């Protein structure tokens, strides 16, 4: 079983839609969860960071962590064409140098 | 807003040649990382670096790879004898005392 799994998509939605992006993970010891956005041939850009379970909101973005199910989500409200990118979930293993383990990324296309 | 910078943006080299990829992290960051992303694949951790020492490395980071912080500002990744399979995007990242890592725009390495 892969440590972090993410549906590669692509996910195509109309402008204004609510987008739900998800990752599952296998190691119950993970405590720190991040979402990065990556435009084509660019570096990952940090969007959201959450610790342990619960929700965190920042503007149109909401990150949700369910440790009991080993499942994390990123919701994007009122999606815009500029949100079209690949969204990467990332997690920090315990007892490490803070390295990140990434999912494979979900490609999102928001149609005008 | 301070940014991580990387040079060159694209490096083309012949198999067996040495390459040095350069990064200038954000000035107050203390922990540094290199990741790579082969085209179409996930971002993979290579090495972490703190206090002028490697703190963790992946199995990808073999004897052909080395890292250095030669002058207190630059952070370099050297590949001694490049192979075709080293072709990838290489990302430098850094963090301060918090948990979040900030990535540079990447160097695209093409090995012919």
C-alpha cells in the first residue's frame, strides 16, 4: 500500500463550482498535513497547513483532516479558472527531518 | 515577499557530466531540502540539510549526489556523473522554525 494516495484526475468543473480534492494515507502516525498548488513546470506553492484532525479555512479554501479515516480533503469554493493547476497533498512523517511525502497530485481544470 | 530562487532554470548536460544546481533560500530559513520530480510523477524527497550537515537522505540520494552550503547563502546540489534517469525537475525548499516548507521554482535537468 502506498503511503499517500491521491486520485490523479483530471477533474474538470465549471467556474463557480465547489471542488473537493482528497488524499488517503496509510501511516496513522502522520500529524502534519499540507496542500500545495503546482502550476505546470513550476514549484509547489503552499496553500494550507493543518495539524492533526479538524478543519482550517483560508478564504475560499478549506482543509479538512479525518485521522480516524486517514483521509484529508481540500475544498475550493467559487472556483475560478485561475485555480486550474495540480493540487498536491503532502504529509510529514514523525521522527524525521521534516521531509515531506507527497501524493501524486490531482489535476484540476476550471472551465470559464 | 521573500522567495526561494534557483539557477539555472534549465540545464542540459551530457550523460556522465557533472552538474551543480544552485538555490538561494529565504534568508531566515535554517533547514534546507532538495526534492525531485520526474515528468509525470510525484515530488520525491532527496535530502535534508541543517547546520552544515545532512540530517536525512533518501535511497535515491546515492554517492553520485552531494549537497553543500558553500557561503552561507547558496545551497547547492551536485550530481557527479549524470545518468539519463536523473532527468527531472529539481526543487529546493527551506523552512524556518515552523513546519512549513517553501519551494523554489525548480531547475529542469535534461540529461542527453
